[in-house]
C-alpha cells in the first residue's frame, strides 16, 4: 500500500487529496484496504514523504524538509518540547523566551540553537505551521487600551489579541469564541476575531454554550433541515394506518422521569385468550419521519446522540420531532415500532412479533407515581403495573442467573432556579419502577438483535449491535489480586467470569468494600461500543444485543429501525454495506463518548457552583481515587469530587501503593485506601481551573 501511495504522488507531485478520494483512486474499497491505506499514510508522514494539511495529504517537497513537530507545553508553562515528526531525532527543548507565537498542540518549525546538558537539543520556534485550535473560548479582557481574550483552556499559554473593530459587540467580561487565529508574527500575541458571544462569563447560558463549543456539539439546526421540517405533516393517513397493527384501544402508557420532554417508549400488558401474557414494548417510529439520507437524517448522523447537560438538552432531532410528532404523549395517535412478547404461565417466552404499529397512550406516568402505586397497591392501571413488575422481576432474575452484572454507580439530579443556579443536589434512587422499564427495554433490545443473528453468525445480515468485550487480561489480573487482598474470592478459571463478577458484588453488598469493589470492577471492564460485528454483550450476559428503544435520542437505534423494517419486509436491497455500518458505528461510538464527557463536565461545573459558597464546611466522603499526588474525594451527599493534595497530608510522608490503590504513611503506617470513608473540609473552589480542594479532618 505504501508503494501504491508513493507511485500516485510521484505521478502527481502537486496533488492535495483527502483520504477517501485517494482510496477511490487506489481502489482501496474494502474496510481492510481502507484501514491499510490510513496506516500507510501515517507511516509515510512519519517518514516525511507526505504531509497532512487539514484533511488533505500532499507530497513533501525538498524545501519542506525542515524540523517540524508538535509544540507541547509543560504544566508549569515555563518551558516546552517540540516532538519532531522524524522518529530518529530527539525532542527539542524550548525555553519560554523562544516560544514565539506557538500555542500548545500547534505544529511548528524549529531551529536548533545548542545542545543542552541532557539528551535534548535546545531550540527556538521560528514559525507556526498549523494551529491545533481553529477556535478558542475565553473571557474578553482589557489591558490598558488593548483587548485580549484569556483562554479557558489552561494549556493555551497565550492571550489572543483582538482588534477593536473585531469585537463583534462583545463587552469586557463576556465569554466569547475566537476564530481566524492568525499565524503571522506581526505582533507579540496571536491575533483573532470574536465569532460568537456567549454573554457574561459565569452565566448559565454562557456555561452551556461554552461546554457545547468545547466538545463541538452543534446547538442549532442548519437551514436545509428547517426546510425539510416544513414538509412534515402531523396527520397520519388511513393508508399508513392500514399497514400497521392498530393498538389504539389498548391500555398503553409511558413511564419516565418527571422532567422528561420526549417519550420514546411505552409499554402494555394483557392476558390472551389462552391465558398467556402479552407484553408490548412500543417505540417511537422515528424512521417514518426521518427518511434514509434526508437532510434531517444526515444531521442526526452527524450529531450521533442527544446530549443531556444540567438544565438543558441538546437534541439529536429538532424539537418538532423529539418533543412533538415522535413523542408518545398521552391521548395522541402516534406511530410506533412494537415488540410484542408472549409469555406462558411459567414466564417462558414462547413467541414474539416485531411489527410497525399505531398507539394512543392512555397515561403519562413518572417513576415516582408508579413506585407509589406499586408500594400502596392502589392507583391507575394497578393490574397492568403489577403484572409488568412481575415480568420485570422474573427477567432480572433470569438475567442474574446467566451472570449479568448489575453495577451500582449513583447519579445526581439538580434543582435549579430560573437563572440556572443549583439550589439542591439529590442522589437518584433506582427503585422497582426504574427496573421495570429497564428490564422491558433490555428484553426488546435483545429480541431484535437475536432475530437477525440466528444460526450461523458468519451468514448473519449486516446489522448494528451494542457489544461489550471481555476485560483486558492484565486489568483482570490486577483486579483479582486486589480482591484477594480484601479477603474475597474470584475464580479466574470459571467458564462464566461475568457470573464471578456478579457474585462478588452480591457478597460485597452492604459492606464497607461495596463502593470500592464496584468502582474497580467498572474500571476493569471494557467500554461498550456499537459494531456490525457481534461478539455479544459481556456485562449483560447477552449473546445478542442491540439498541432499538431510543431512536429519538440515539442514532444507532434509528439505524436498527431502518434495518429491521428493511429485512422484515423481505427487501433484498441492503440499505448499508458492512463498510458503511462500520463507519457509522465508529462515529456514533465516538459521539457517545464525547457526549458523556460533556455531560460529566456539566455536572462537575454545577457541583462546583453549588459548593463555592460553602468554604470551610465539613463533608462526609469516600476516597474515589488514589494517585501519587493525592487523594480524590467524592462527597457522599452530592457526589461532588475534589482533591486532597499530597502536600496537605502533613502528618507523615505518604507513599503511593499503585497495586493496592492506597497511600501508606512511612512512619505511622496510616493507610488511605480507595473506598475508605473520610471527613473532609472544603478549602478551595476554582471554577476557572475546574479544581476543588479538601483537607482531611482528623
């Protein structure tokens, strides 16, 4: 492949070409060939044969063969290294006075000044070749008569100069986004213009907007999408109804959080004439409104998922779909995709149907309402809720027998005032009502996945699965050693390792080790991802599993709906090739990780805002992390996390025991171990640096 690429560029030395275009020219059409192409380009860039500029590759001219590398700033900000692209050269040490206009992550050209006492050459940045950051978020400040943006990102070591004519209406103190960051050396600061003004720094609107920008999450829908939305009709034709199971007279209802805006799943249950139970899981039929390759479809694919920030949702689909046409609101006819499962008297599944349907929800329940009905044995749809709860308990029991792992990691919910300020933080409670819905959604997801993966897996139809791999062997070994040090048993030779995990967590339930074992077990696990290659879901213990039940907020679910309908209607024209599905799975898995990171940051910032007026307060907490620089503490009452720095553990010299997740005092032998309960005092909240500091209270 490297030779093919070299031959192409020798024939077209001035070509500037994207990877996909190059793949077409070299007939690298399969997934394997495409991967080989990308790998070959990577090594050719390392060898200085090609250079990447933006999304395009071009051949390196002889004049271009300069010392080019990546500028990496130290944490102290007083020196940096340039990591050269040529693998046979050491990194170049750059003192602060020779940074030039370089910003952490930039691609720069350096010249060598001298050799330092160590192994590294000392150099000077002579030119910024390419900026890492096309846009930078920060606060507009004024120094004397000049305007600058002070970046929020700590490693961006330079304020950005803004000409007064480029302020774009922003005022000093506003949180802004800088674009068009100059590469020129005409001043001592990088220059840019203000693109977006988020309003006063620290405001709710600014916080949300800055998180969205930081994680490149689009908050507005493009004009082409808005244009398509105008063609959508709320009316459902009789012709469309005739193609579906009509369930509008059935007692169907939704169960969701009290603050939910979109309802993409509903449930039902009834006895059949043969006294078997029929359980229905009815999912919003988004695919009816979002057609394959439409502008709405393309935008949903780009986003991959809805993002749930504290106090705000950035939806995958426009509000007219997510909160209206597709949402299973009460007393409105809605198009759905139903999985209807028949259980016999012994709760064994004997049949199921996957079919498009139309429903009319008879009730919108919150989890709290359902929990109260179950506990008091009184209320709306008591009979149906009791039956569904019985089914859910049975499903959970069967799942547990097979080794499905039920991790317990608490989550928080915020009560905000009208300005977005946190008034209270509560821990979410997982009760029977939550588990009822969870088990029914798991059931639908595995039935749909299993339907298209019967028999020979090698001949299974192209599909999108939610997969979860086995733990890495090294991580598993370290976990087992730690478990044994606490006095617990774990049989690594077991044929069902997931059951070993489950039994361990059951043993630890209610003990002082419960929190730490849950946390370390989660860290030992691989991450679940989307893939067209089915390897099963290790954590759940399912050989077949997909995501089918949330197409309003997850793109893979929408793909599964499209594939399911296509296959069930005996359509031999496959919508997607395996290569396309693999690209979609990789992209949506990445978007999911990005959304989770944004959501975690949103929660962290709100927790910090809640804590900032509580300096000097004592809190009960748990050691949630142990490092060579200190202890991370999670506050029990609100799950906020902060650090007890090593320098503040001044009663002894503490050594880090990585294998036992602990700090041990050299003189006193005092041990701080992951999962230990401690009392801490809040001494510092730095929202700019996103840091919270505690002291251990004796």
